[in-house]
C-alpha cells in the first residue's frame, strides 16, 4: 500500500500539518488490521505506506478486504483525523501479490520475509490508478469466488507510464468489489461484515450479519460438538455492527440456547453508546455470575470522560480482583488529563506488576510537558530494549527546546542506534519559530537537503551563507559545510558557485545515499548551466 504523490502533497503543507498527518498515518492501519483479522501479519511502515505480509494462503482474502477498505476510506478517514483538506491528502495505490518468500527472524526478534512478493507488489503499484487495487494471477485464483475482478490491459498502462520498471511480464487484475453472493452467504467470514460496513455498504453488512446469525441458530440445533459456536457468536458481535444490531444478535444468541460469556459482554460494552449503557452491561454480566476481565475494564477506561471516572472504574477493577494488563495502562495514560496524572497511573500499574510497553511510552512522551521529561522517558524506554518509532522522536522535538542547544541535541541524537531524519526537521522548525536561528542553522548544516533546512535558508539567506562560509573557511574539507554551502547558494539563485561547492562535497562524501544525491544535483545543475550558457 503506497501513497501516490505523497512528497508533492507534503510540500504543500505547513510543518505542523505535515507532522499531524504523519502521526495520524502511522496509527491509521491498526484498526483496519483488526477489522479483517490480520493482527498476526508482518506490518512495516515505509514512510509513505505499508507492507503487510503473510505466508498463509487463507490470508489472501483478508488482504484483499484490507486493500478495499484502505482504497475506499483512507482519504476521508485522514481528513476526519487531521482536518487537512481532502485535496492535500494523497490517493492510494494498492497491490496484493504472491511470490516465493522465506520467513526470517531479525536480530530484534521481529518476523520478516525475504523474497519476491514485495518486489512484485511494488512493481504492480506502478500501474495503479488513483485508489485502485490490483492483484496478480495467483491471488486472483485464490479469491475468485468471493471478489469481482477485471483483467487489466497491462500494455495500455505501460504505454501511459513508460518509466515504470518491468523486469518480467506481469498479469494483473483490478479488484473491484465483493461478490454479492459472497456478501449474503451465511458461511461468510465475519470480516466480510467489517469490510462491507467500512466501504459504505452498511445495509448489506447488516443483512449478512442477520444471515450468519440465522445460520448459527440452525447450527445450535444440530447434535454434536458445539464448543466453537459461542466464539463464532462473539466474533459476530465484535464485528462492525452498530449497537442496536448487536443487541439483536445477543437476543438471537440466547434463542439458540447458548449463554453469553465475558467476551460476549465485552463486545457489547465496546459498542455501548454512553456510560449508562456500558454500566448496564457490566452489571448484567456480574448478575449472571460472569467475572469481568482486564478487557472489560479497558473498554470502560477508554470511554471515561474525565480523571475521576477513570479513578472510579480502576478502583472497581481492583476491588473485583481483576488484574490489569498493558492495555489498561495505555488506556489510563491516554485518558489522563495531565502528565502528572499519567505518571501516577504508570506508578500504580507498575506496583501491580504491569510494565509499560512501547505504546505506553509513546503516550507518556506525548503527555509530557517538557523536553527533559520526554527525553528521560525515551532513555528509560531504550534502556528496557524498546525502540521508539520515528513519530515518538518527532513528538520529543516538538517540545520546548530552550533548555538544550543544537550541538548537544545532535550529540545525543546521533549517538542513538536509530536516528531518522524527519524528527530533525521538526527540531529545525522548532528552533526557527523560537527565534533561535543559530541553533536552526546548526541543524541545517548537517541536514541541508531537507525542506525545513531549505526554508530556513530562504528566510534568512545572509545569515545562512555567512554561517556556512565560516564553517568551510575554518575547515575546507568539512563535508557537511561544503554540502550546506552548495545547497544554500543553489537556494538563493547562485547555481554556478553552488555547483563548485557541491562538486567539492561530492569528492568528500563517502559512498552511499549522500554521494548519490549529490551526483543528481550536480547533473541537474550541469544541464541548467549548459542551457543558460
């Protein structure tokens, strides 16, 4: 799954909006993975999209459902989440492909796959139109009974995109929709309901839920082992049904002769429309002798409106001897009205034996009020072998940086095993807005190619040129200084002098991404200078 034209879209946004978009983007896919029961898949965020991988053939339909959901809902969901106008939210390109892969375990303990599937999917995405889903021959064969597909005229797409990489012939098909007969089959998987609901076919989703419910009632009357029936009812209840439909499903469950369990009531509490309805289900399950669990109270905490409500619900959880889990901790931190309240919940959960996971630390960093508080949390997090993600560093560098200079910030950050570029852009913008131009230029010295550094140069050309010249005068072989001076000269409209410094920077650069980037700049400048000669 890839965002089309994400760089172009990003350049049209302010720094604040870009950060808001990126933070929302990282978390966007998680609920959709749950909706199609792909929590077990290997998921990698690529910066402008996701790779979702599985070696289970049964997941082909789930992946197709996920692609349909993302293609139909992504732009609207991101608009709702960020408030960024729809025209500034990129469309998607999606492809589901199969190839020969080998499962591996990385040194971090994470699962991954090495092989051809990703390459096939990336190549297929080149030929997608806006929000279109393509599948290859193998996937189409696996899902043909449940999805409507249309063969793609690949030659036509190649003609319209001659720069696309095509090392081998590809047969691709457009994934159009769920087949009507699949959407009403009582044996259909529950995640079909979720897919129909999310893509705007709510009436069909309710109709399918009703048919599955009828089928489960009939199955309850068949002699034999019925141990799995209640779990199927609970999965139906937990699907993307509205509250009223879920209550009807509960009535049908009772008519089938089964008794609800804790998972049944947890699903209803999750769907409760207000505190009163949620409390009603909690009291009902207790009345029936069903012991609530951590999932029950996690849902109640997530829906709490203020700190006092969280406190009451957590106290009741303790009184009923329900052990909290990491979901409880994250829910409490997320609902906390202040950093001090969040820290209090952290201390209480740790006393109960619940250690924070990476998600809980991310929430704490977000709640923290100062750079020092956030930095301390991240250092503690890394000491516990938990790796912060890029957005956590962005959150850190969004704090007030008045207590730390750029040199100390870089020394700490570059000393970490993982130090992506985008958070530094946030720090440059933060320093600039705080009228701390020397600190902003110090970071721009090491990251002169970034859009935030270039914006700083445009706004303060004299100061930027003077600073970068002073660096190379002190050390003519300063790799960052020569690069930064070349980029600054290019930005202020001095291409001939810029080319000289960029060539010097190229000579000083070690093989790798920077050297390749400099080669492209120099080539482009050569063409421009030749044309104007």
